[in-house]
C-alpha cells in the first residue's frame, strides 16, 4: 500500500485508499415501502418496473461512490421475477459491483421482500408481518457506464476514516464496510419454492346433516373436485363421511367417487379409511382397488373427539406391508407425536418406502394440539427427504395451514376439516379455502403446483427428462402468526369440522 508523507491531508489519505483497494464487492442496499401509487392492478400488485427502478437507483449510488458521477445504467440482463410484490410490502434492493472496466461497471442486483401486510378478514387493515426469511422477488445483471472524463475518483471512504495525529500511516481495519465480494447476497432459502394444496372435499364424518354444501354423490364430488383444482389444488382427499358403513360399502363408494373425479380432472387422489372404532387391516386394504393414487395409513390409536380410533402397531405393520406389496403409494397420517416416531421407524425398516409422505392433523380434541410451537417442532424433526402436509381442524384450519406453509410444508384444507368460512357463516365450497391459501402462498413466495407437478414431487411418476421437455415444447409449438387457543377454548373443537366449531380463524 502506498505510504503517505507526513502532513498529508485526510483527502489524500482517502484517495490513496481508494486507489489501493479493489472496490469489487462494494454493495449498497435501499429499503422502500411500496405505496398505492406503485400498484398497477386491482389486487394491489406492484408493477415490476418499480423494482427495476430500485435497481437503477442502487446502480446510481454505486457509481457516485465509485466515480463521483451518476453515470448511466445502460442495460439489465437476465431479469428474473420470482415472487409478486404488493402495496405495503417493504422491499430491500441491493446492488453489488462485480467487475470494473475502463468505463463499464458490471453489477448484480437482488430485491427481497422483508415485511408485508397480514391479510385476513378478522385482521385490522394495518396488520403486518416482518418476514423471518426475506423472500427473493427479483434479480438481474446490469451494465453501467461512466465516461472516463467524468470519473472524478471521489473521497469514497473519507467518512469512515478517523482523525489521527500521525497521518503518515493509514488506519488499520476495514474502512470500507461492505459484504464480502459475492454476487448472491440473499440468505439461503428456508422453504421450498413450490407448495402442494390438497382439498379435503369429503370425510371427517361430515354429512349433509352438518352442512348442505358437502358432496354426497359421485357427481357432486366430481364438480367440487374440479372447482378446487381450478382454484389451485393439485390433490383431492376423500375420507369416510358415513362412519357407520362397513368396509365393503366404503370401498364401493370410494371406487365410484374416484372414477367420477378422474373423468373431470387429473388431480392426484388420496383416499383414507380412518374412522372411529377398532380398525383392522382389512378396513384399509379393502380400498386397494378403488383407483386412488395414494392410500392413507393410520399410524396408531388416538382420540377422535369423544370417540377413539383404535389401531394397534400390528395392524399398522400389516397395512403398510400389504400396501407396499401391492405397489400402492402410502400417505402416513399422524394425529399424535408418537405416530410421527412410528413413521420414522417404519421408514428405517423400509416398510414405508422413501420418500416418506406424512400428513399431520392438528387440533383434534384429545390429540396433537394446533399450536405454532408444535408445528415448529414437527417441521424441525422431519427428514429433508420427506414430504409433509399439515391440516387444521375447524377454527384452527387457517392458522395451521399458513404456519405450515411458512415452515416449508404442504397443506390440506377443505370442508372435511372445517365447514365455516367465518363465524356463523358456512363455506359453500372447499374451493374457497383453496383459493385463499393459494393467494397466501404466492404472497410468501411459494407457487402452488399443478397436478402433473404434484405427481413428480410425490414420486408417483419420475421427473421429466430434457428429451421429454423438448418433445413437449415441440408439440406445443405445432399445436394451436396468532395467539394460541388455550385448552378452555379448544374443548369445543371436534374432529368433525361440523360439531360445535363455528368459525375458521379467517
């Protein structure tokens, strides 16, 4: 480093520091809240041009710091719009110098959402959340130009230099406080970019006696399934509505339901035989030929409201082994923490083949509670290779599913889990819950997937190869967080979303 003669001014010190330092890696960050003036659609979404304007502002500040001139941002390349931005969102736009030529400066840009409105019918209009993990909404590469004659070499680090009596030696330490010279400045993503939405349109013991909107015939189920898929669902879940029916009757009805749904949609179909009483292996295996893509397996006994589902470990092994031998994919359903441990054991013993598919149901009275800390615990214990879904019963549905999506899980929701849209108002369709969850997922940077993509994620089909993608493209070109509900409030929340539970936490 150049040695400065005694008596040199602070200005000369700063200039010498700039010359000696490599400014690659210099970064600036701007934080701006999106206003109503930035919206370009009726739903409050912000024009991508507003984010690109922030990149331009970041580039201008970098040029001022480096060259003492605003210069000009000549081009943006590789622009990626990764998540929507809405009015009220706080956006951090960061620009980083990655390469410096005689007159050109190469830059990398990223914009992250760090805070957003908390949308909900029972929330104040001013409710908002700071995001624990910022959401990457846009990134780009840019080129800025500062003509040689305009490069003033400003006192870039002068403000950071301390006053020293001995000016013959430059101060030690990092005068220029910037991130390390790395283009990517966003923390590693904690949640997957995609989410599967499963619509529970039938089951939980919910019948027409509870709500007129629950499907009761194959035709009604098919109409409801298509409505949910059109709203963003990729999976349709069917459970037992008539808990007094025998295993043969349930299997016959499910076969009819599955066939009707197959005729109108390509959604993944999951069928469950779980209901109150003593469950034997035949109750589950009777559904093996109903045509579903996945069958659920209860992993143990648990309280079912005032009733009990009794499933011994021997039966669990018989069911999971029988389904594996028949080549039928399994969704392990957990109502207690012990069920999760059983799933891990069955996975280690290869009784449940990888990848594990886990469905947690929270909020059943007498079973696992619908508390955020419980979901956090479960999410931290699940192997990275496993896929997990969360469902919340009754009033807990919205809080459970939104928390699960924030934690990286997939979700199940619908009339079989909760029949109320809000207090005292029956939901007319499961699609209402799917549509709301799809909107929430997009707002936190997760994209609801199609049924075809869900089949890949669930390992029902192999992922497409590059050749498959090329053929498909060729064909297409030629074709035309709230407070926990304490125990006293939870006493009235039944497993059936219909009994004594007046509202989802909308």
